[in-house]
């Protein structure tokens, strides 16, 4: 899986275990999502392009590297993906934020788009798509489809927990994107929930049922 990174960092694994605990409350859950996203983002953004710029230090003027090109675009899949945005913005505060709204048909489990707003020019940006759960892969595949249709080229996908079914579906549909996963879980159940998973990420981030 050349285009997939599954993290084994102890800090990420520890925080994911706390996410799984059904007794972890909304405030702590939200903070953990942000912290994990920041830790994952540190590695996912390793290949951001750099250019040398002139900076005057207290000692002398020097050429030193800074992030090059158009600003990074973070595109959460609504609504749970919103929980991961601040973790990435903590690393790159100048990043632009787009949004893709999808809802899943309760019977077919297939996604339908209801909103898509991307920073322009999207074709010149590195794009990080966020969704805490990569379950069936339907929403992820559709979101990347929409971004490509709008001209997006350099795309990364970040998910905290993934099921093998969803990861394989996304890899096969979009072999050209980089995928970052905090933990690869066992499987999907008959209701298309990840097992052991952590329940509904959106409900746990926003305190809804």
C-alpha cells in the first residue's frame, strides 16, 4: 500500500484508545480529535514545497526556507470532518478551509452531495480532506471526485479510524492520492459501522444523538 500511511506512533495510539472509550465526554473527545489531527498532520504535511526567502536575523541577513506556493487547503467532509480542522490549522494557520457536505442514504449507505465550497484556485493548492471515520469509503470517494471535478490535483486524505473495506475502496478509486490513517480497525458491521470503532464521530464531537 504505497500510497497509504497507517500511524504507529504511541501518542496517536494512546489518544485513539481514549477516543474509543464510551465514557469519554464531548469536551475531551473534541480535544482528542484535534490533538490526533495535529500529530497526523505533522507527518502528512512532510512534503509541502519550500522556497528560500530572505530574512533578517538579529545577526545578519540570510536565505531560509518557508512554505511555497498557494496556501494549503483543508477540506472537511461535513460534519464530523470539522472536528479535525483546528488540529491542522494549528500547524498551518494561513491555510484556507473549504467544505463538502454529504449525507448517507440510510438504506443503501451511499453518499449524496448537498454542499461543496472550495478555496480558489483549488488546482494550485495542496488539499487535505478530513473525515475522522473511513467506513464504507463512499463519502471519501465522492468527496475526492468532487474536488477533482473542480480541478484539485494534489490531494491527501486524513482519517483517524478506518475499516479495511473503506480503505481499499478509496485506494482503488483514487490510487493517485495519499491516505493517512490513525488506526486500521477490524471490519464493518451490518449497519456499516466500524468495529470496534468509536461510535458516531459527529455525535460525539458535537454532543448530539
